[in-house]
């Protein structure tokens, strides 16, 4: 996936094994938040798949049309 220097946002993990945690990620080249995130587990043998939810927070003066935080919902654990 291509990224560009258009900024980052906070992904808020709202449920699943990483509930309550946040990660910083980059916007897509189009400027949209990522539709899904794959987050590696500490063991390195699995990844957690999260899909974008409906919750958005705004507040950036630099890019007022882009969210500063986006909710993500747990979908599944993927084992390598």
C-alpha cells in the first residue's frame, strides 16, 4: 500500500484482544483512513485484523477535513 507524507491519525481499537489500545498509522495516498489494519501479535506468529468502524474524531488545524482518530473493530486473528 502506498503512503504519502499527508499525515497520520490515531487508530482506536474498540474491541477484541487489543481493546482500548491505540496505534498511529498513516493515511492512504488518497488521504482516506485505512479500511483495515493488520497488527502483529507479540509472539510474531499471528496478526490481528481490524476493520474501520463508523467513529471519527476531528480536530486538526492543519488538515481540518481529515480525522485525527478513527475507530476500528476486531474481525479475526490470522495465524502464520
